[in-house]
C-alpha cells in the first residue's frame, strides 16, 4: 500500500458487516466515486452478498474521515444503478439481484482490489427480486408475507394437532370449497367442492390429467410454441404429441384438425399463453 493511500475499516454499532473501503486522497478521482467503486466492486465480485446491510452513511463518513455528503453521493449512485436499496429506518442493503462476477486482476496489474468483508449467507427472509422472463420465479417481494405469517400463526394455534396428520387425497376441504366459490364468481366455472383437486403445481396437475384421460398411443394437441414441460409429461405418459400453431386468439383449431383429426386431448392456455 502506498503511503498516500488509506485503507479504512468501519464497524457498525448495529451489527453491520465490517466494510473495507480503499481511498487514495492524492488521486484525481473524487472521494465519493472511490467509495462508490469500492462497494460496487465488492458486490460484483460476490464478496458483498445480497441482503447484506451497509453501515449508515453517517457512520461510514465518520470512519472514513470524510463529509457525510460524500458518502451520500456514493450511495445515491449505487442506488440509481440498482446495487443497493434503502428500506427506510431499517437501513441500506445490497440488492437481491444477480450480477456477473468481476474478473480477477491480471498478474502484475496495478489495478486496486478493494475488499468488502461480510457474512457468507444471504438473509433467508429477504426474497430475491423478480426479473423479467424468468420461468418459475413469481414476484415474491410483492407477496404480503407479514399478513400471511400472521394468519398462518393464528390458524395453527386454533387447529392444534388436527393439521398434523394426513389429509384428504384431493386436498384440504375448506380450501377446495373456497377455490370453488372464487372460480364460480370470477371465472364462471361451476364446480362442486368434490370436483376441485389441489395439486403441488402445474406439472402435477398435467400429470394427473394425463393419467386420467390419456392411453399410450393417443394423440394430444399442444400449442406451438407452447409450454415445454407439458409436452414432456404427455410424452412420458405414452402420448403422441401433435404441435399446433397459435395466433392472437390462441391455438388454431383448423390447423389442429388438419394435423391430427383424431386427437384425444388438446392442451390450451386460455390466458397468459407461454411464451407469448
């Protein structure tokens, strides 16, 4: 380390991770940009993991012997670029986003490598932020987790041991009744409670339908393009899959009739077609 450089270590009184920020006060680069680059480098390299809490701007400014406005500028730039996010009185945290890891400096390179020391574990209570076009990743950060946990705890206390044993094969009766009432009101689907079957997900639902409706050698229409896992389920059940093109209104029935007029089943998406 050159004599004109300082390597500062900050310790928060609020159990923040220790944070190393390298400053070169003789450099032409403004101090706020050096702080920004130091923290950004640690996030990109994975040394500062998602969910880690950063020190308060006032604490970091005191430990680095800089004006608080200098740290605020650095944090504002990191926030604008999505690297960190403020959560009000709770503090500032590394965003739960995926960034490419920074390449290691070349041997003999003079490039500085500031280090941020933090815990190796993300916070399990903080869901990863949803990203566009990611299959199977709902926007968990929008889920009302606090309300859900409160209702879950209330129900668990009232139920005692009754929810600990095996339930009905087609699912929890009160939930099936509520789903039937909801779909009748919202979708116009009239079904008795006994006709509602709860599944662990779309794949299990498609598998059950395949076992109930398809015999080996039967032909199934599927949308083209469509949902690839559905095709694999039908093929595993012995079905012959017939891809049928789609337009703005969904599966083109005339094309399906021309391709496979004796199909046993058609797999269609009335809304939210995948991937279109």
